């Protein structure tokens, strides 16, 4: 994955736990990279090891770490660095999710080595949908939950998320049933 992802994990941990904890996590993960370069590709294993080590050191299940990281990604990394791309994605959660495929197509044009997941929406109503997530990567379903929560915050929308089909339980891909309510007009 692009270094931007590992750097976002670093920012999240340093921001909430401090630099010392981050150094312990890197040590535990056997990662000796001093600085992650945003536009350089890194082995996915590094990202997984960092999440695993953070889970150990902080005493939280990896799912919690991934969820927190998903939220951080949307509210900090994507918003700060790619704000225009995000706002071009739509003016409501539903619109944004339906535009996610074209958002990734655009990002992919700029960063050709991206291995982007693919998304689709079915059974869309004014306040609900089924949201489909397909990825070449394993185990990142909790990260998507965090992303959805973060997007809810971004759009002043309360989101209820039910994970109705899980690849980890043998399904073809992950499906989330979403219901939402805008908290501000
Ligand atoms: O393959 C990759 O390296 C990769 C990196 C990040 C693939 C996808 C992503 C983004 N995605 C992360 C979860 C991947 C899960 C999976 O593979 O199953 C989050 C997607 C997303 C979902 C909802 C809302 C917003 C989302 O992301 C927006 C986004 C996506 C990619 C980037 C930024 C925002 C991005 C930008 C530049 C990158 C890498 C990713 O690389 C750089 C960095 C600095 C300078 C030049 C290139």
C-alpha cells in the first residue's frame, strides 16, 4: 500500500498515544522504517503488522484499531489532503457512496499503483441501502465500518451499520446494510 496509509496510522497513534508508544508499536511489528514516504509503495504486510502490533501494545482487538483508523482516514487524511476530491464526491452520504467508484477511478489515474477496492450500492431508498465492498485485500472489513462512521460525521448524518454478509464468514464479499438520518438540514 502507498506509504500514505502507514503514515496515517502513525499520525493517529502519535496523536492519541504519543510518539513513544508509536516507537514501541513499530518495534513490536519489526518495522524499522523511520519515515514513510506518501507516494512510495510498501508491502501490505507492513500495514498488517503495524495494526497487529498496535492491537498488542494498546490491548485492543485489531478490529477496533482498524475501525478507528477508518474514521481517522476519512476525517483527517482524506479531508486534509484530498478535500476537493471528497467534496466533489457528493453533498450527502448516499450520494457520496454512490460516487465512490468514480472517486477511485480518478485517484487511480493519478496513482496508477493503487490497488483500490470496488464498491457498489443496491436497494437504494431515501434512507437506506446495501453497500457492497470488494477488495483484493483480506481482513479490512472493520476498516470500512470506520470509514462509513467517518463519512457519517463528515455529512452530519447518523449511520446505523449492519454487516449482513461477511467474507470472513465465507460470503463472496462484504455487504453492509445502512440506514441513516441527517442530524442537520
Ligand atoms: O493500494 C493502495 O495503496 C490504496 C491506498 C489507499 C488503496 C486504497 C486506498 C484508500 N482506501 C483505503 C482502504 C483500502 C482497503 C482495501 O484495499 O480493501 C480508502 C478508500 C475510501 C473509502 C471511502 C472514502 C474515501 C476513501 O478514500 C479516499 C482516498 C483514497 C486514496 C487516496 C486518498 C483518498 C490516496 C491518495 C494518494 C496516495 C494513495 C492513496 O498515494 C500518494 C500519496 C502522496 C503522494 C502521491 C501519492
